[in-house]
C-alpha cells in the first residue's frame, strides 16, 4: 500500500516538473526576463555609499526600499576595505611568516 502511494507521488512530481519546464520555456520564447530582478546602478551606488559610511545592511535596505539580499549582493561585489588596526608588518626573517603583525603596546614597544 505504501509503495503504491510512493509510485503515485513520484508520478505526480514528474508531471509538475514537466509543467514547470514547459512554462519556463514558454516564458523564454515570449521574451520574458526570468530570474531575480536587478538593482539599478544608481541604487547600487547609493547602497555602496551607505555601507561605506558604516550603515548596517538592514538599515540600508529599509532606507532604500530594496531587499536585504540585494544589499548583500552589492556588498559581496565591493572590494574588501583595508584593515588599519595600528599594527605594523614585522620584517621578513628567514623562516618567518611575512604577514605576522606586531601590535603596539601601551609601553610603546
């Protein structure tokens, strides 16, 4: 009995998949744009400016009337900001890792 239900469910799922594929093909043939809507270049610039100013993603999304995922996409495309934590690069010594940083201490050394 359970196997019969599984067979019918599999058949129904196959029919649904065929209808979805046919609908997508018809949409493409009619010239419809499929996929997620894009954010215009002016909005992208505004998003970048607000993120650079230090606003959070949710705050930027609400202020500009876009989804948080759109802000996340724009942020992912932005170059990473350089980190200025007050540390200096340690001189490269034989066998030492070149990216090791020396943090300034309160004593100045």
